[in-house]
C-alpha cells in the first residue's frame, strides 16, 4: 500500500498564506496603479493639456490700467457701468499680487476713455480678507442696484450682498450668507434682492478632498438655489460647475461645466427648480458666461489649456480664448471664436462681457482687455 500523504505542517501553511497575501497585495497594487494611470490620463484630457491655440486678434484693444492681478468676473449694468471682481486667490493658484486683498472696480463704458476705479466699501466689512470670485447684479423694481459677490475670506465660502450707491461710487454691505449647501461656491446669478442661483465647483470644501474629487472625476458638483425661505440643490452631476447666467427672457439658466467642456441649458420653473434641456459640447475649458443684451448671444471666457493655467510657467503662459454662441436654444447653435491669444498679451481669460460694441475680457490672475468692436 502507498504510504499516507503527509499533511502540510504549520510552517508550509504559513508560507503559502504569505505567498497568497503578497500575490493579492501585488494584484491590488497593480489595479490601483492602473486606475491611477487611467485617471491621470483622463485628467490630462479634461485639462486639454496638449492643446495650443491659434491667435485671433481684434484691432482696437488695450490692456486696462490698474488691473494687474486678475479680473475673474465682469458684470455690466444696462446703463453701461461695468463691475470687475479683481484679485482672486485660491490655494495652489498662481497670483501676481499674493499679499494684496481683492476688490471691486467699476468702469463707465459711456465715457470716451473709460478708466477702472476701485469702489469704496462701507465700514464694518472686512476688506483685509476680501477675496472676490463670481459676481452678479440685480436691479429691483425701485431701481436699487444690488451687487452679489462670491467671497473666499481665508479660503472659506460666503456670498456678500451689497447695495451700489452710484453717486458716491461706493458699495454698502448689507448681508453675508453662509450655508452648508454652499461649500465651494464659484459663480452666482442674482434673481431677486436676496435670491440667487450659485454653482459649487467642488462637493468638498477641504483642499485635499477637492484635489482628490477632481482627480477621481466624481461628478458631484451642483447648482443651488438660495432664498431667505428656501435653499435647495436644483441641478447636480457636473464634473466642475463653474460660470452661470440667465437668458434675457429669464426662462433658462446656462451653466458652464469647465472640465467637461460643456454648457448646460436648464429650464427654470416657477418653483425655481431646474430641468436639463440640452448640453452644448465644446473643445475648450469653459469658465464664465455673459449675455450680449443686444442679441441674447452667450459670450464665454475660455481656457484652451487648463494645465498651463494651473501649473504656471512664465515662459509658457496660459492662453486665452473667447467664444460667441448664437442661438444656443436651437438644434445647431453657431459657435465662433471672437478672440484668442497664446498668452503673449492676455493669460488665462475667464470672462468676456459686451456693451454697445465694447468688449471687456477678464482673466483669472493676469490683466484685463478693453476692445472696441
């Protein structure tokens, strides 16, 4: 008879178990590295990291004196007074004036040679930590002008409401809004004296979790409706919701999803909820959206190459691009390039606003351009 097979002893079982453990660990490491590699490649595509832009020049342009460290957003009143949000600072983002607080500038586009002037802000408002981002104006039925400003004091998130006092060229601070549904506010469109839609460009407010969220492409960002009586998420599932605006007839909300290279058209309902109507896909990182009051066209400040924007190299600066979208509600909107520059004149365009054949182009952290069309 054959001798009985010896059972593996504790030492052999331990070796086999360790080998299996190492194999499993290696397998998990391989999967994790493959996933990280895939995410990195996807992020480069989302940033359009290889894209270069061909210049499209406008003949009558000059840089605006007094704007040296960005004009991230611009909003123009129907009477031609333009507001600039200047000096934005974000963790990890380049700044040409890291120690100077932000501010709000104003320019009267009816003047022959308009100049940008800083608006005084009422006492009691903390100007030392003023870090303005997206802005929006609202004109009430009694002609009171309200300016809504997304603010990041000490990199936190608030919305500030000011009353614009034109005769004194000043802003009277009325209210600071903080809310758990506004953890990472980017842009805002005012729809009442204390009512607005706002985009959150991240789900988290913690800087590390923000990076992780972007890297993993979670699509957790959203649009929130705020009023004194109700605050609610009204649209979600964006890669990184950014610029927001409203159609001239107030029936539609437009949202730029910067890393998905999309503009979403959403229908606004009487209860202020939004439903998606269509998505316009573009070949660039779309930032702030402005409406041409004469035509209803959408003007878009764009970043052709996001990697250059976020990893600043003065020898290879970020480029600029402005698009005009005609008939955005139609089946085939017309998209034209109004302006493009490789960074030699203007770096990192974030917004373009137009009034009476005058075009203003702002940037995330560089200069601002005034053009006569």
